[in-house]
């Protein structure tokens, strides 16, 4: 690798790092604007919208304006989706806790099935925002598509889960990473993997349509 190539690699790395830090700061800012609990999900949607444009090489004249526009546009629907997922997750959690605490083989078998369901649910949640920013569907349509794409791409799903868990683990030990780049970098990895999975499913659908 010559000096010119090395300089170009370093320049692109620094530009990418600055972009991710800027997005992370915007995520923190807009989460606060939305009063925390109601701002986190639309701020995350806006973040993933920007990253989707970057990955697809779509020009953005103003990142801040695009972020603010996406935040406002998806504030209500994304929060409704988050509420639905929270209710489903809570139901699964309390059912699992209830059956685990009961005695008897029947309850243990039921708890195993609920545990498997909880794994499917967590996998679905990983894909939910990438699906949300890639499609226009009804509320439960996002959940259905996220589950289908996750199941059709097991290796990518495992890779996404490992990378997400790794970032969470590192952020717990080094909170400064979370506040500087942790959120934007985590979702950037999620977007890379999930968009590849979505494209793979689209290609499969096109091939299937040509054979019918």
C-alpha cells in the first residue's frame, strides 16, 4: 500500500468516524427533545434513515434537516410500534416467569416453548427498525416482515445479534463510547447486515416471480 492509498484510507476512516459521532449527538439531542422515553424510538428511526441513505449512496444536503424531518414524520407511528412491541415483550416475559416458577413437567414444557418464542421476539426486534425505514406497511406488518426476514437469514441474524451484544457489552464497561459513538455505530452495523438480508429476500422474491 503506497502513501497516497494509505492517506485516502485514513481520510475516509476519519470522515466516517466524524459522521457517526455527529449522528450519535443528534440521537442524544432528539431523544431529549422527545422527553426521553417518547424520543428514543423516533430518534433511532431518523438515525437509521440517514444511515440507509449513506449505505445506498443517496445524497443528503443537510443531515440535521433530514434528521429533524424524519423525527417529526415518524414520531407518532414509531412510538405506537414501540408500545405494541413493549406490550408483547412484557406479556412474553411475565408468562415465562410465571411458568418457570411453577412445578411439574407440563409447566416446564410450556416454559421451554415460551422461551423459544422470546428468542424469536428478540430476533424480530433486531430487524424492526430496518424494516420500518425500508417499507411502508401497517403496524403489525412491520412485525410480520421483520420475523420473516430474520428467519430467512439465520447467519446474518446471528451476526447481527453478536455484533449488537458486543457493542452493548463494551458500552457497559466504557460509557463514554455509548455517548460518543456507541448508538450510531451499533445501528450502522445493524443496518449493513439487515439491508443485505432485505436485498437477499427481494432477490429471492423476484426469482420466484419469474418462475411462476
